[in-house]
C-alpha cells in the first residue's frame, strides 16, 4: 500500500510540473483560459456554446474538449468553425496536465485569444488535478440540488467562478438560491458567483461583461 | 508507466476478489442488494427515501451511504430508524469492494432483507469497480440531458435497472424520453427501464412492484 501512495505522489508532482508548463505557454501568449468543470448534465457545453455565440465577433476562441469517449460535445461546437481538439481519456474521470499540454500543442495558439477547456463531467477528480489553466469555473445547475457545495467542497474551493445554471427552471424546482450562495461564500469568500440560464439567456450578460473585464485586464 | 499499470491491474483483481466475498456473504443470507449509482444531483437519495417510505412496513432495510465527505445523505435517512453505515472515501470518486465489505460487517445482517448501497455521485468510476452487490441501478434525471447513455456507456451497460428520474419536470424541459430509451435499449437490451418521479411519486409504483417481484424470486 505504501508503494501505491508513493507512485501517486510522484504522479501528482509530475502533473503539477506539466501544469506549470501549460500555464507558462498560455501566459507568454497572453491567452485567457478557462477550465470548465461540473457534474454530468450541469450544462457545461451549452454554457460554452452560448459564450462563443455572443463573443465570436470580438474574440478568437480555441477549444479543448474532454470526454471519456466519443465527440458529442465537439460536434455541437463545430458549427462555429473554430479550432477544437477532442481528448478522450479512455476510462479516466478527469483531464490531466499532459493531456492538456498535448491539446494546446495541437492548437494554432497564435490565432487564439480565449482558450476554453471542457473537463470531464465529474465534481470530484477534476478538482484534484491542476491542468495549468488560468480560471477554474464550476457550473452547477439548480436541478442538482442545493447541497452540492457542502458535498463537493474541494471543487467549489478551487474555483474562481461559480456559474449557477438553469435558473429558468426556478419556478418548478425547490431551490433556495440564497442558501446556495451563502454556503458558497462561506466556503470560498473570493469566488465570483453568477446565476444565469444558458438556455434562455437570462442574466447571461452578467457573465459576458465579467469575461470582457478579464480580457481587458489581460491586455492592459 | 508500465509499473503503474501493473499495480492498477493488481488493485482491480484484489477488488474483484473482495467483491466476490461480499457477494457470497449476502447470497448466503438471502439479502437482496442494490448498488445505486448516478451523477451528482440525479436524485439517488430521494429515490432511496421514497423506496423505504413505501416499503418500510414490509421489509427490513439496511443502508451503506458513500460520500466523499460528510454525512448529509445519511442524515436524511436517519428518520427511518434503520441501520446505516456512512463511508467517507476522502478524495476517491467511487466505492471499492473493501469499503463495502467493511460496511456490511458493521451492519446487523441477520435483521436485513434489503441492502441499499448509495455509491458516490459520478457516472464514470463506480462503473469500473464491482463491489459485490447484486443489482446495479443507474439513476439518471431528465434534467441531465438525453445524451448521458452515449457519453457514459459503461455505466448504463453494467446496470441491471435504469431509473429515469424527475419526469415531473417533463413539461418544462426539452427531453425526448423515447430517444433516451431507444439509445439505452440499443446499448443494453436486457436492462429494466423505469421512468418515474421520486418527488411527486408519479409512476413510482412500477418500481415498487418490480422490487417486490425481485424479493419474491429471492425467497422462492
């Protein structure tokens, strides 16, 4: 058992080393990058779609799509005619830094302002593996229940931004937004919290304005 | 890297050995057991709550609750005054057979007819680790989208029963039940498919009747 732990430790530190490499490459090119995480079905892909749709004339996007298998999400984004790299992890439940490094080396970085990485749908392991991306975003939808922050604290703790999605369904679901936000801010006082609906576009502008502000900071 | 693979292989086979032990212990005592899996927020705990509520006068339940940390779900089930073992995995995203073995050794098995194990909220790893429980159930809620079978095929392939949950929200969500069911049956023709709402109780009797049938078979 001790042997396994040692190997995992070395895996973690090797991962961190490569994450730093990824971070350096992106920093050097002044690319703003997002690591989108969340449970299966939380609406990560729709959130990305809507973001690109609203900003495609202002910024040049690049995408790394992580999936256990298949390329369903990549296919949804193909219509934008932007560079997309699909990563299939086989059985693994998270992206690792070496996968992301491989991904960015296959993207035309000189033509990208914003890199979006969609991580594997999972609230646990993606939080444990840094991948060198600047801003961690957790997408949590109101249909998942109010208790997600308490049950998966690490994910919310390492995130810079929390998107509470599917608020168009609030009239039909018992979900106390204030309770969720209080719990979130208690765990992670610095986190940026935005509630919206990627489907109807309700409140989506708040996220778009936030992203524009980040781009401005990046370029100044 | 080869070294890591060898260790993982031996971990898998050690896990399988213990899963067989768990299976033998439960078989010997004629305990019907369910391994409840699904994404975070798919409604696993509410499904279990409703099941116990409807059958608590007919059968004696025992529960093993798996969570990364905390005991929120156990606390929800405490009102039934039944034996519950809470397992916290630390960072791990699935239960393993040795955890479940440890769990059942801490339950009064002689007083249990039905053992329910709630696995970690995750559609990936729990499918990769057999835990010696008789019936695998995947709970998928309509709010997660129609594409879950295609994106997480292993989970649906190893499941004996698929519960499509939260059908009370069908009027408010774009979800084609037939498309989901067709995809499911194509992947796994033998699977038992039941759509219901654990919240409103709609169609829940279909599951209860199915469970009664399984108990009858077990005791005959």
